[in-house]
C-alpha cells in the first residue's frame, strides 16, 4: 500500500469568515494513467479512513471546493486535476466512481466523478472542483450543506421537484429528428416572460454530428436542431430549451456538462 502525503491547505473566502480545506495527493509512485481502485485503510492527522464500495451511499454534510492551486496536478487515482471539470474528492468512495451532489440550500445538483481523496478538514464530507461549486451555487460562499448519493454512472435523472413541474410531449424538429419537448407549468415574473432561455450545446457543420448530439441529450428536456447561417456558413445548431427559469437552465447546464458537453453555455433570446 502506497500512502499519500498531505496537500497544502486551500483557503476559501466566505462572506463573513474564511474556510480552508486540505487534501492528500499521490506520491511519485502514483500511476501514470488513471486507474480504478478502492484502496486500503489510511491515516490522516490521527484519523483512520477505510475506503469501500458502497452503492447505497447517501449522506448529508458540508462541501467545500478546490481550484487553482491544484490545477494540473495529479489526483489520487492518476487523473490530471482540472478545476473546470466536474469532479470531486472523497475520503472513502472508490475511484473513479460517481455521486449526485445536491446543494441543500438551493436544490441544485450535479453528477460528479470521484477521482481524488479528501477533504481532511473537520467534518467536511466532499471537496468539489471550482466549476462544480459555481454550478452548485456556492463558489463565493466557500462551503455549503449538501447531500451526496452514490450513483451507477455519469447519467442521471432530474430531481423530482423539477420533473414534477413539467410534462413531456413529442415534437418533430425535422423528418429525421424527433425529440421530447418539456412544457413548463411554472410562471415567471412579467419582466422575464419575454425572455427565452436556452442552453446551447454547439453548432456543427455536419448534420449527422448534430443529430448524434440530439440523440444523446433528448432524454433531458426540450431539444432543438436548427439550420442557421453563421458568417455565410450553414451550420446545424443544437439547443436545449427554452427553459422556464434561469435556475432550471443552470441545473440542466450542469447535467449537460456531466455528460461531457463541455462547450455548453446558457444564452438568452428576446
């Protein structure tokens, strides 16, 4: 068993107070390529951690985040840490594995890949990447209360409180593309009703590539495939939406990023 050394403390600014998190990083014997492992028990600051596979893992606790100081360094399983990826550090879950992290304070959630060990500060439950903290809505606050649930993989379903407010119908975008349209039952303030909120995944020169993207995301919510002219070039644009609120759009953006659509972004049409 190769033990890991300590990370430096990462200091996060809170609105009223500062918080910090420290983690372990692999020593020089870490694998050159990412590997799956559960690992043997290890000790940090006098506390023993016992890694184990737990498909029913479901706990509530504090989450913190880490970013620039560790960007480009190896994680405990050999991945290269990218603060813009949707990843997390956990003390005992297998690496890699996947968890659904829900910010209890605002209801936002993401599917994150566990590929690192930590946090080792107080009673914190999980350390997430900076991008995950942004999407979960607690980057500026530094820490938040979360629920962490083990899931089978990077795919998942929307929270019950979101799916309860929408009903699906079938919509034909083109003769070759059939997508599921989500019709929101929510109402927005008057000054927001003229806004159309979308998550744009990308614009593709090849219609077949655009169709593949539609097929991959149409289970989430409304998906639109449209031929557009961009500086004289015909492209096939894939958008998800429109959504009923910016908050819902942010949650769905997180879902799309979890599925690997790293160029997805929120846009608004009036």
